C-alpha cells in the first residue's frame, strides 16, 4: 500500500505541470487585446435567416400555447350518444368509420347496404 501511494504521488507530481500548461495555453488570454478592436462580432456581420449556411431556428414558427374554447359538456355528451358512444370512436380508430352509419333516432350503428 505504501508503494502504491508513492507511485501515485510521483505520477501526480510529474503530470501536474503538463495539465497546467495545457489548460493555460488553450484558454484565450484576457490581458491581450483582440487582433482588431474595430472588427464587428461574427454574428453582426453574418446574414440572418436561412441564408446563413442553411441555418433555421427551431423556434422560427413557434406559436405560444393558448387555451382552446370549451363547449358545454352536456352537449358534447349528447353528440357522443347520438353517434354511438365509445364504439363509434373505436370503429373510427380501426378505419371502419365509413363502413357503418347511424340507424335513425335509436343512436345505434347499422351496417351500410351494399
């Protein structure tokens, strides 16, 4: 265990200057001024919209959420009852909505005549 700690201490001591040099050389120096103080930032000189290399913002056509108007629930329940209840929605989901029609005032579905 004592040998392991000695080896780790030596490894850290040898690699620490390399890591420090790598961190300071890749970071831009805040003390040095930019190459051209009068140069505009790249975003200001680049064209906006789809002309700038085909860039298109994900928020370009965004519309904020707005509440949808809600009708009276009794009327909605009556419409569902008239079309045949939950079974009408099940047929619609299976693509059989056109194969059935309502049979008069009873509210029950009847098959279409061929």
